[in-house]
C-alpha cells in the first residue's frame, strides 16, 4: 500500500500540447497543507452532465440500468487537470473534496458508474507553485487488491469526524491541514482487515474488529495493541451474551485506559477473563 507523487507529461497532438499529470510512487505520509503561490484561485471545479444515456451495473438498483453520466472537472490555473490512470487519461471525477481552508489540496475520486469497477482516489496539491498529483493505490499503480471484499476502498470517502475523512480501512485525511495518515496493520503489503468498531475518546486510536481480535492502532504514533476476545467461551458460559451487539459488548466488558505516552487503549475491565493481549497469530 502506497501513496504516489507525480509530475506532469506533455502529450503532443499535431501542433498542440495537452498536459497530463503522471503519478509516481511516494513512500510515507505527511501534510500537503501549503499556502497558495499567488492570491488567485488555485483550483476551480465545474459540474458536467453528459448528453447521451449509458448502461452500467448498479447492485443497489437491481443490476444493469441506464443512466446519464454526471461528473466534475477540475481546472488548475486555467488548465484542465488530466491524470494518467493505468492506460487511460482521466479528467472526469466522481467528486471533489477540498482538504484545507485555502483550497490548495483536493481529494478526487475516479468517476466510476459501473459498481463492478475498482475504486481509486487521487490527491491534487499545489507545491511550490506547481501542481503535484498523488495517487492512492498499490505498488503497480492499480487500485487496491480485492482478494478480501471487506477491506476494499469504500466507494465514498467517509466523514469520520468533523475534520477527518476515512478512505476504507487504509487512510485518514485531516481536512483542516491536508495531513494524511496511513493505517498500517503491520503486515507487509496488507491492508487492515475487519471493520472499524470504535474510536478512543480523543479520536486518535482506532479499534478494528476482525474475528474477535480487537486490533487497535494509534494513528498519530503508529503504536498498536491487539486484544483477543474469546467470544465463544464467553457466550457458552453466558448465553445471554448472544443477544448483545458487538458495540454493547465493548462498552460492557472493556474500558479506555491511557498509557505513559498518553495513548488511549481499549482494555478488558478488571475481572473480565475472556480477553488477553496477543500478537494476533497465536491460537487461544
């Protein structure tokens, strides 16, 4: 899992040139919150509607149906932003979300009307007076692998809090300062499995539930804690537990504790004997 950074290419058609920004790999996380190089607007966004109906697959609408394409176009200082996406050139976006108050960084989603298609996001940011393109994907520049459907990128960026966007189980973006946090589960070339169950009171620790393993990540520091919850033994001893939702179980049997570094972790309450810390690989 990587973020990519890129410069632009010039594609020549006859005597005219068309700028196309080519994403390249960039390792790590960081802030894209830079001031504009001039007082004029860096980006402008235009909504477009197609003239012809097309056909696509939409599971929520019962399968294949016709639709009229709609998309957003982004202009950077009077130049249409086009990005090399695999073998294609993309300039139509499903949505555009600005990630800082001065609007020098934006998150854009590749416009995909067919729900069977992979989801892909790009970050557009002005750095030192030039446009830089960051793509969110794997080493090959493709969309995230889909071997496990539960950890695909979400089709919509999720409003995590008033200031944070969450993209699947993979990235958090601070909208106040265009800062990107990668959620790293600690496995090579893996994405965080499971689903987000809970967050700490300070909002900096994420708790993912995966097969009754509470995988916790403090995304500001990268620290992790794994708690194996022996649900089956517990429910056998107390059949009523079957009727309690996962979130209620956490509130009932776990509590937030703060370590010496100020990180908050969800730990079993005193006397609760059905949970223990683990490296995530050892059997119960």
